């Protein structure tokens, strides 16, 4: 490239650089302005969200805090409970067991996790879990945050169990798909 052509192209490109900070902020910005603490047994914004209408599923870090990059929940449950076999199309999930024991099924693999163990569940792989002990607790992360906060809030506000057709529609609206029943002991 000739020097004159290089200088001309560089000069024309400089105004475009002015757009980079705002475009970059949309993907990495939007994080909380300052540190915060969420107390035990509490949720980030004070809402009470129950998994299956019974078990606390507290939002600890919101996608609103991370520019949509991450959300973190704490689940407290009881034996023989877990979600339907499902797929997340846009999020990876990471579960760390802090109390109790859980059986996870991901694709064709089965893993039993106890306190202190972590499992990574990549997007687009069917997975589920069931709690094996009377009491249990997990911290889990969704990356990126996606629509899980909205999904849990929506499900929490239902007055009854939706039909299978409605459940499929709800999951699809939140970038997921139910592909099988929950695990049984």
C-alpha cells in the first residue's frame, strides 16, 4: 500500500473509532456501579422465587448487574426434586453443590455430586438433576444470563401447573426446550 493511500484510509477510519466505546459498552458494560452484598436467605432485589412453588431459588447476582453476561442463583431443596430434562440454547450452566448430594444427567453421562463439587453443563446438551439427600443446596451460574430470571419469575407467578403445550411455549419463549421428564429415584 502506498503511503498516501494508507494515510487517506487511516483518516477515513478515525471517525468510526468514535463509535467503538458505545458499541463495546453494550456487550461488556452495564455492570453494577458498586459492590453489593446479598444476605443468606435473601434475593438480590427482595423478590421471593420458589422452584416448583416450594423450594427457594434466590437470585444472588442479576444479569442486570453484569450487562447480561452472568446470573447467579442459590437453590435450597429437598429429596427427590429436580427439573424436567431440558436444553438451554444460549447459556452454559455451572452448578456447585454446597450441601447434600445430587445426580446430574447431561447427554449420555451421569454424575453424582456431593458438597464441594462443581459440574459444567454446556449449552445445547440435554440435562437435568435430582436431589438425593433430604436437604441440599447449590449455587449455580448461567453464562450469559439470558432469560432465566424472567423464566423463574414467570413460573413463580403461575396459579397452577401449565399444560404440556403451555410449558413448551413458556420454555421456547425463554430460549429452552423440554425434552423429557424429570429424574426419579
